[in-house]
C-alpha cells in the first residue's frame, strides 16, 4: 500500500474513524457492578483543585417559639487536587504498510473500559486509604476511625471484625450507621444502601444477604434449630464486588494492602444523598487525536517508525461524609 503522506493520511482516516467508534461504544457501554454508578457521587471540577466543605454542625428543624434561633455553622474544608492519568500505545509503521492496523482497533475499546475502571480503582483506593487519610487542618481523625465525633457524639465507622456468613458483622454495621447522632443529639438519618466487598468474600457475603433463611451458630458450627429461621438481612442492601479488594493489592500511589481481600465497606445515604464516596472529575477520559503529526516526515514517525495514540483524564476520588462510610478491616477471613 502507498505509505507516502497522502497514503498514510488516507489510512489514518479509516483508522481514526473505526478507533473512535470503538472508543465511543466502550465509553457508553453499561458498566455493571461499577462502584461509581452504584455508590459514588460524581461532581465536576473547574480548576486544578477544588475545595469541599464538610459541615460539622448541620442544624435540624426546631419548633418556632419566639424569634428565630440563628445557628453558627462551622466547617472543615478539604482541598482536593486533581490527579492526571494517561495510557499510551504505539503501532509500528509496518502494520500500516502491510494493512494489519485493523487488528489494533479493538484495543481502543479496551482502553475506554480501562479508563472507566480507573475511576473505580480510585474509589476503591479512597476506601482503603480511609484508615489513615484525614481532612487535614484541625481535623486529624482518619475518615474511617473509632474516634470521630460530631459534637459530643462518637461516630464509630471502623471495626476489625471479620465478615461472616451469619450476617453478624453486617447487622452490627447497620445498627451503628442507623444509630448515629449528630449535634444536639439529632439522628443523622443514615440509610445503609450498598455493601462493597472483594472476590474472596463472595460466598460469605451472598450467604448473609441473599439467603431467605439463616442458620444459628451452635458450638462453633452452623445449623438450623427449630425449623427455618428468617434472615433479617435478606436483600437489605445492594451488593457491589470490587476486583480491587484482594490481598496484596497495590493502589495507584504504590501502597500495598496485604489484607485488602478481607476488607468490606457499608455505604449509606442521608436524605437521599450519597456523598460518602465522591469522584471529582476535572477532565473525562479522552482519546487524544494527534493527526497533525502523523505523516512520513513527523518526528515520531521518522525517528522511530512508530505511530502513537494516548488517553488522558484528570480527577480524584475521596471520602466525603465519613458517617456514610462504615469500614471493616479485619486481619482474617470471615466464616
């Protein structure tokens, strides 16, 4: 095939049309079991970094007696700096000369799916990092901790209890979240919605949530006593399994988690708002078009005889409202 400037451009026209179609289809595909779509709130960012405020004191309605009572709102602010991500591939010029470039078209669909998956990875990282990450400033308590307070009330959203098939750990987590009190002893109205877990907890989680009937623990074993026993946690929450919750997983910052496969998190909402996990999007994944460089005299082609394409995105995932995330980080698997 003719591979001079006109011939190369003609092939690139075909290549880009098919590659972008594959990319667009991947980006628009339904993302089953993705954390972002099931659990997290997505917000947009207009600059390199965005400030978010967590209200320490959000007053409830009161009976109006006399003049209004004006509440002073204090807040901690979290400055979220967007990270930048890229994924680049190259194809040898020979592939175009030999009419083999069509073999690479499916790669752009994979790259699109990987870009969306990176958002999920960032959200999983936010949960795993929640035991050490803080808002900063005066607030030095980790997002998921045993000692966070709202006013005089403690918000315990961190345990080391192993997840079990009887649902004991899930029941405890639900009771904790539903019992949270904020300032002036007002309920925070948390509704547990989604349970996040990894592949190693698959059967354990499904036994605790999907079984209509449960078993009783007797003498270290599980058995039915006195007939079928209704499972109080049957279908009480949605399930979302994350491939990043696996032992020895290494996050995007290079931190390794030897027990990540044992971790689980109960994500809730308050007043219909799911702001426990937040993905801040500065730039959605884009396939970068460098058509102007792709001719026989372009540096990258002339020097290396290769053509390059890349994907770029900017964003950051973080925990927003700590009382909407309940983290379980055991050191041993559940039963």
